[in-house]
């Protein structure tokens, strides 16, 4: 025997506010999941940017010692140039004097010592000649030059070798006119 129960299905009524709440919760869940993936993407980009910046910092750190080395090298060269300029300042150009003196020396006179003092414009010439005539000609050859202001015979002596006359030694003190030694070297 079978029992048949006929029950009427009861329909449960869902309040209208509950439907709206359900859909709002689904929407908020989707927004939260979307926000999570969005934040994950932003975090990944920030991490890549951080790695890129750290690499750039390391490159800059590697460049800094190179720049410091280059700057130190430049400072050293600058100091050397400054030292050279200090040494050169106040120096006179004496090469024109040698050209002048080469033209002024007597053919038979021999110069053994040439002492030049450009600041005082004086020259000491120690040499020898075959005889008094050659020494005298040398004296007047120097005295006749426009660039020589004064010639002083400082010493004159005869040299004998084995009781025989050999040559005449002389010392001339010259005062040179301004301009022969050139101007002081100018800073470029």
C-alpha cells in the first residue's frame, strides 16, 4: 500500500531587498577581484621600475669613480700647466742674442765661456785669440754694434806653452741694449 502525500509546495518568497543585496555583493566581489589583479599589475610595474632604477644607480656609481679619476687627472694637468707658467713667467728669450753674437764674433777668436744674464742685460765673454790684433778687432767689432751699449775689457793675459807664446786670453763684459733678449714671455 502506498501512501500518497500530496503536499502543496510552498513557495518561499525572497524579499526584494535581498535580491538587490545579492547583486550588490556579486558586483563588489567582481570589483575586489578586478582590484586585486589591477593592484598585482601595478605592483609588478613598480617592481620593474625599482629594478631599472637600481641598475641605473649602479651604472652611475660605476661612472662616478671614472669621472673622479678624470677630474683628478685634469687637476694634475692644470697644476702642471700652472707650475710651468710660473717657471716661464719672467723668463727672457735669449735666442736672438745667439744669432747676433754669431755674426759679431771674429773669425780667429774662440769663445770658451759665455755667461748671459738677461735680467741685467749683461754678458760675460771668455775667449782667446791668436794675437793682440785679433783680440782688439774682436773688442771693436762688439763695441761697434748698435745692440751693445758698453764693452769692458775685464781681463787680458798672454798664455805661454813651453816658453813659447801661444795665444791671448781675454774677458769682455758686455752691456746689451734693451730689446735684444726679447720681451718677457707672455702668458698665452
